[in-house]
């Protein structure tokens, strides 16, 4: 008898672990909000899963002070319940198969999902003891075991309530409470076990994080569409301006601005492609963070363009130069690998200079980009030297070098030895450094390599 009880407990534990793993895996694999909600609710109500009678998700809007129905799964009354279960009984399927179903297409005759979507609850009108208010404010799980608790539910919930065990708990992430999950055993007529509540709590934590990722992804996707429109507009503008006189004042300004905007756009495009092709949430979050930084950079650049003050630093601060160098080097990681270039950085961790961070990143982006273009199967080293009141940063490559006749002109606007480009990169670098109180010196031997010395105010 003892052995049988032990074996039964092991069987239940194994199933619970399998259930938790299967549902969590399905949630993590998606960035689609509706799919995540469907997996949660299906996992709660499917016979192959927890087997609760009904489940619903409500979202909370603190700005509008309302709780509103987002999605529900399950029958409205016993007649509908028996019909649904009879249909399901003739098509026994596994938990994994259940979770792959398109649960956004419920039976057209089911009333419960429609009623849930029509519920809107005024949060400010809920009394302090109301369970829906307490879930949002206290972030606690509540297990309602009898109809005596009915008075502590919103009137809108009473309209769909069937006397039974009910569980109400928060759907939240580390940042905020997104809403409420409500589930009951209206037609199974059996109590909700503690193990079920524990599993539901664990799944809800996973769901909150997944929904936050989904929300962030949607925001970034929208921003990318806006950036894409901006990029297309800029490309059209560039094409028109290139047809005009290259050295006209308007042509110079437009080309200059386009050059500054182009680098963040290239970065955004590359990492957007990574997000599109990757299934790894961690990689997506990392790439999304990089895209967000580049969008911030674009906003700063566009703000300066509108005031024609791009070369004047708007806010100087103490900037850790090693962090800036590492950020640029990390961005070019794939290029270093593709061209078989060895990279070494020898800069103290606590070395700080006085400059505007965005402009300083632009300086080393251009310098290191040039070094990569001129180097294949070689080395690029970045080192520093303190010469008060300056910190000198040296970027040295073992590339093809620069011809002696071209060296004096490489920081001039529109001078370039490349077939493509505007010849503005080093001109921009020189002006940024000048406006930050710094300087640039370039030495090169054709066939041996180039060294760029950047002086920055400590």
C-alpha cells in the first residue's frame, strides 16, 4: 500500500514537471501575444493538461483605470460543457498537440469567450476588499472555495459566475502587473488542488515575462517600420542631391547629414535581420537593446540637424573610453572574423575623457571602419597614452596603408580614395574632435599599415 502511494505520487510529480516544461516551452517559443495567451488558457483547461473548466485573462490599464477582458476559453453552461467534452472525447490528443492548436478560433456557439471580451470593470469603483482590486494591488493569489465570496467579486464577473472553486491571480512581470488570470471548476465540480495552484503560479510568471518580451518586440517592430520609412526618404533625397553640384552648400550639408544617419541605419538593419532570423529570446533581447541604442542615437542626430548644430557638442561628460572602444569593436565582430583580423585593446579600465559620448562613438566607428576596410588577415591594435591635459588613443593596423600623395588630403571634405562614399568620414572625425577640444594625427606607410592618433581632453 505504501509503495503504491509512493508510485502514485511519483507519477503525479512526473506529470506536473512534464506539464510545466511543455507549457513553458510553448510560451518561450513565441513572441506573439495572442499565441502566448492561448497556450496559457489551453494549458489550464485542456483535459490533457490541468483540466479546469474555464479560464480567462483580463488586462489592467492604470492610465484608464479599467480592467478589461482580453481572452477566455471554456463553456458558458453545463449543456455547452457536455457538448464540447463529448466532441473532445472522440478526438483524444496529447498535450503538445493541444498546445499547437489554433485556439483563437473557438466554437462559434460558445458564449463564454465572447462575454469575457465584453467585460470592462472600472477599477476606481471597486471597494478595497474586492478580489480583483486586491490581486492588482497586492499581487497575491486568491482561492475562492464557496459562494460566500461572491459579494467580493465585481458585478461583471458575477454575471458569468457558476458556483464552484475559483482561483484568481496576478499576471505580472518584474516591471508591472499586466492583468489577472481567473480560472474555475464550474462544470467538473471538484476542488482545485494546491499542486494546481502552484503550477499555475509558475506558468503565470513565465507568461508575464513572455508578454513583456512580446510587447517590447512590437514596439521595436513599429520603430523599425518608422526607421525604414525614414531610410527610404533619405535615400530618395540622397539620389536627388547627388545629381546636383557636389560642392554646392546645400549638397554638402545634405550629404554630411546623410552620412551621419547612415551608420545607425546600417546597424539597425543588421540587427533587425538577426531578430527576424533568430529563435533565441536572449539573442533577440540583446539585439533589440542595440537597436534601441541606435534609435536613440538617430534621435540625437536628427535633433541636431534641425538646429544646424551637429558639430557643436550639446552635452560634454566624463566618458569611459574603454567602454566606447569595446562597443565599436563588438559591433564589427563579424567583420573581424570574416576578414581574419586579430584585435587587441590595451586601455586602462578607468580612463575617462571629456566629450559627448555619441560623437565619440562616431569618431572611433569611422576610424576602426577605415582600418578594417584596409586590412585583411592582419592586426588592429588600440592603445592609449596619457599626455596631460590629453589622453592619446592610437588605432594601428597592418593594412595596405595610404599613398604619400593622398595623406595630406584625407581629412578634407569629399576627398576619398574609395569608389563609393562621400569622403566625409575623417572630415567629420576631425571636426568632432576639434569641437571637443581634441585633435587627430595620421601616419601611414604604403604596404605596411596606418596609425591614427586621437588626442582627447582628460
